[in-house]
């Protein structure tokens, strides 16, 4: 026989999510990134390529290594929100930079 609790209608209850202070996290520098997907998840991999300070014609490296500094695994809903946030933020940055150039 089902319990009284299992016969109840399930309700959606809003719960507030609050970001805590991000200053405890290290700031990582990335000048390269790679995005891929497997199954239903997206991988965002950020890396840093450390270029030689001086390259002379006789000493051009055959390869510059990119050192991964962070890897994120996100679901499609979060990926769509990230893509939208990046698009909006870059658009705002470009508009701000354009208005500074006009002055």
C-alpha cells in the first residue's frame, strides 16, 4: 500500500542560489581554449601557450606547447547560458571600447 507521502502531488519550491566570494579561487591565465562535446556534455579546456621571448630566423621552434590550466565539464543547458553570456559581454565590451575611441 502506498504511503501518504507518495500520494501527494509533488510541488516545485523555489530555492535561492547565492554566489560566495570568488576571491578564494586562483586566477588562471589562458590564451588558448578548446571546446568539444561527448554524449550530452561539453568540455571546455583552457590553456596557456608560453611563447619564447625572442625568436630569431635561425632559432624558430618547431612546436610551442599549450599547457592546460583548467577543464570544465558542463551540461548543454549551462553551455547555452555560457555562450549567451559570452556573446552579451563581448558585445557590451566592444560598444564600450568604441565609445572610448570616439572621445
